[in-house]
């Protein structure tokens, strides 16, 4: 069965998690015995340094125009990277009347739409006036499990049925980076540096609650951290409303060299150059993140509120700042003395989302075979 998967390979695998997710999907479908190939909707003549071939030199990638001109029929068209135009899908279905088309949503478009349409966006995207177009000629919509709460929204917008697609994560990307710079966790009792890595684009993944947790811990616990680095927040610190609010209501900013607001980062720079040895996270309805998976895989202490991995790391519930500060203190005080225990818990949690997990593989076979 020929399975086409859309991707824009002009983006680096490190730009965000999307192209990593698409590559992991491609590998999984190939391992299941199907015949997948990637359709590059960007510029197929470009082969970026950190594109798909950075990890898979033999990956089958063809350009969109070549794909549309091919005489070989496609059985299933999966669109996680970009949705094709109606006219393109009609052309493909003329070639194979039984072809099924599926849009896969790996992002929280419900919250993105809400933020964009009703409010302004963060991270310098206030001028983004683009309108999300929801295709209505799809056979199915596949939705990542942590977005199932909004499945009825996608059903409404796409006018077709929505199914849950298993979340998958593969350590191949982080292992590739480690060939040059090993980022594995190393205990350091003399220096405790906390990294907050939310993208600060919208309400669902931002640094504010994490800063509140840091402030609560700073006021209430004796086991102090040395400094906190808030990545992707330099633009926030330059806004008067944000900086004045933090300065007036928080103690942390008034201690020299305690909290820093920085630009985005590559993971190797964060863990090695900046000496970050603890990750503090907060999300809302975005509980599965590759950053979390990477931290657990490398055995870093991860303080988080993601119920999907509540059995790993140091979990606190929802927006509970007191519980977050308590979890942070536990991570600071006990992680280095229980590394094997936490590695075992992390391995179990990561195994749930492994493409090698037979249960995960079985769910993908059911989804693909259900399209026949």
C-alpha cells in the first residue's frame, strides 16, 4: 500500500517538533510493511543541513509537482505537514478512486484559532492575520491524543469524522545531536540552574506560571537554586507591562543574577553552555511535548504538570503554584540521590509512546487498514 505523507523539508528538524513527528511517522509506517514516501511541499531542490536527510539519507522524498505528475497511484494521503489543494486531491482521486485522504493535526489549532481570532498572539506574532482553512473534502481527521478534548471542534470545521492517532516519540534526533555533544544529565551539587523552555506564543504554553512557581519556591524553601533562565522570553522582558508587573509583585528580579530572560535556544547550548540541570515546565491542554520526552530520556529532573506523564519526573497538578514549588524543591533536593529510580520511571513513560511499542503499532495498523 502506497502511503504519501506531506512535509515541508525546508524547515530544520530543530525548528519545532512537527518535522520530527513526520519523520517518526514515516519510519513507523515503513516498519509496519507499507510503502511510505514523503511529499515535499516546500522547495524540493533544497536539502537543508538539518532536514530529514540529516537523519535518514535514504528517505524517499519527492517534490509536490513530481508527485502530482506520477502515474503510480497513491492509496493513502496523510497530511500532517501541509494540506494539499482541493484540485490536487481531486486529481489524485481520479487516478485512484479508492484513495483516502487524511489531515493529521499535531498542533493545538483550536487554541491557536481562539487566540488569533479573539485576542492577539504572543512572541511577536501580533500581526499574523492569516486565516486557518479547514478542508472539508477529507475522509478522516486524525488528532493527537492530548487534543482530543477539542475533537468536536475539528469535526465541526472539517465536516467529517475525527479519530485519535497515537502520539509517538523516537530518541533518534537527540541521539544524533549527542554524537557531537553529549547532553546526558550529570549531577552538580554546587550549581543548580533551572531552565524554563515554553515558546510563549499563546496561553497554552508560556512561562508565567513557571515564574510564579519559581517565586513561590524562592520565598518558601531553604534549598535555593542558583539561577533561572527563561528561554524565548527576551521579547516579554522588553514589554513594560510584563517587566513592571514582575518587578512590582515578585522578589526574584530584585536579587542580582537570579533570573534571566533569554532568546530561544538549541538544546545542546542550554544543557552544556548554559549549564541548565533542571527543567521547569507548565502547559495547559498541551501535555505531550518532545521537550519533556528529551528531558526524561536524558534523565534530567523535569518538574511538570502534564498528566499524560504524571508517573515520571516531578508532577504537580494544573495551575497549583504551591504544589509546583513543592515538586521543584523535591527535584532540587532528591534527584541526584535517586537517578536509577527516575530513569526507570522515565523509561516506562517513554515506552508508552515508542514507535516500537506493539500496542502503538497495532493502533496505527488499525487506522491505516480502516481506510481501505
